[in-house]
């Protein structure tokens, strides 16, 4: 997979100062649900080492780990997986030998996202700017953030209306960024969803998910599925989010995504086929400049999805399990939008052709935007081609 075109989320860093008895391990605040600053204090002189999280209520929340592969569990209820424990140990060992760590690989030199060192350390190189939800003065679209789980949240967008009781189509949107970057809260996606909601007159739930390399795939798939089930909890009009209870038409639900988010959206439709109790009626699937694999190996995907079989994994390459598509696409329509100069164009075309051959009895359409590159609608929001795309998507969501 080539370099995505968006900045990253909050940084993830680990360092073990040789001259100090206590090291610091900082994580994105959303993953801890604790007040800032988020520091885990590790005293390597104790046996076993003690890990503690300071907070307003207590300065001695502790947990222990004792041997390689053990999980780190914080007594306050926060658990850190064995991969985190292993990374901590590797970094501690590297700090003790005093050598300068060597770079094993950088993804990607032309657009650096993260760097992998030979001692096992991973350094994130990009951060994401975020903007708060708001009442947009230009369009009248309102937005707000809502927790989906203890680990993730979503940004909800609702259009201006003269009839607050009218039910409107529901769009569940999954952002792109190479499974590593971006957020529903970044300016590019906030502005794009605001424009789309205004143009199409839909209510949108823009889904957050945890990112690689700190959280390897398939965690992003699982987080997105958790968000979809959270949306489904409103189908009987008694969920935790009033906007969904009051405005969403759960008989007209659309899943959409771009780039890697399009890949996730496809997989969520396939997963919905196995859950008859979900309570959502999916009308359509919208995939914009989508990412899928072909038969070629991909070093980047091997790194962020180490348990996958790559080209033989239908989550990444639907063409390797074409017989599953006919039953798995539990929607009526699919729209695939590719860009002529997109480095992922061919995988989007291949997806369209694979679905056509699968025997699926729904309607699939592919549209190619001439002269444009990957995620041009995020990079050039006021361009004529972006406006044309918004009109096309609006028509798809209201047909």
C-alpha cells in the first residue's frame, strides 16, 4: 500500500532514560480514559517491575508484569495487551545497552507515517490536527461527539431542517488514512461530512477506530463493528443518542468509506450478513477511492496486519473468495467511485468487476472521475469535481 495523504492521530512514545530510576510511557489519552497528562510510571529497579498511573483520585494505582508475554493490567480497570508489554521490555533492553537504535524500516520515505527500529521500537512521525464539533454557520449543519465505547467515539452530523420530526436516511461513514492516520475529528473529514450532510440531507455518524501501528489490524474492523452495533441500539428509538432516536430512518441505512475506510465499510456489510439481530436495513454501500489488495504481497499490510494471509485474505482481497460476496453483500446497491490518476484505481475497478462476476443480485455501479487523484475531495473541497462527486453521492443516498 502506498502512502496515504493525511496526518496522523496523537503520538505514541516510549523511552527509558538511563539516568533516572523511573521511565515514562505515554499513550493517546482516548485509550486510557484518564485525566491529562497520561503517564505510566515504571520503576525497573523493583522485581517484578511496578507500573502505576497517577490520577486525580490516586497516585498509586499499580499493576505488575513478571515475564515475557504477560499482559499488563491496571487495577483501576485498564488493560494493556501482551504486545504492549513486549514492546516495553524491548525498549528497556535497548536503553540499557546505550547504543543508538538503528532504523529497520520507515513507512513511507516519501510521506513518513511511522518508523520501525531494529530494537523493536516504533516511532509515530505524524500527528493529527482536530477540530471541535460545531453548528456550522454556512450550512446550518450541526455536529456533536458521542462515546461509542470506552475506547472509541463518533462524530454525528445533522442537517438544518424545517421539520424536526421527519426521518431522514442514515449514513455510517468510515474515514480513510491507511489504517494509521486521520480521524472523524480532523478538519478534512469534519468539513467533508458537513458538506455531504448538507447536500444530501442525511444524518451521518462518522466512526472513530483505533489505528495501527499501535493497534494492529483487525482491531479497526472490530471497533467499526462496535460502532455499528451502537448505532443499531437506537433502532427502537430508545438508544443513548437523541439525534439518532429522533431523526434517523433505520430502514434507509447506508455504509460508506474512502480509501482504507472503504475497505472497512465493505467488511462491515459482510459481517452484517451474519447478524440477523442487528436491526438495521442496509440500502446501499458507497466506496470512494477504495483500498483493496490484489495478488501482490504488501510489506506495509504484512506489518500492520501480521495475522492476515494477505492476498488470500478476503478482508483485504474480496476476489479471493468471490463465492462469499453474493450472500455477504446484504444491501441493495453499491456505488464505487474511482479516480483516474489514483494509485489505487485498479483495485477499485477489480472490486467492481469481482462483485459483477459473483452473482450478487443487487445493483452495482462504478463511476470514474477523470483527471483526479486519491481522495481529491478531501484535498480540494471547493473544486468542481468535488462538487460533482457530492451531487452524485447525494443522488445515491436519496434514490
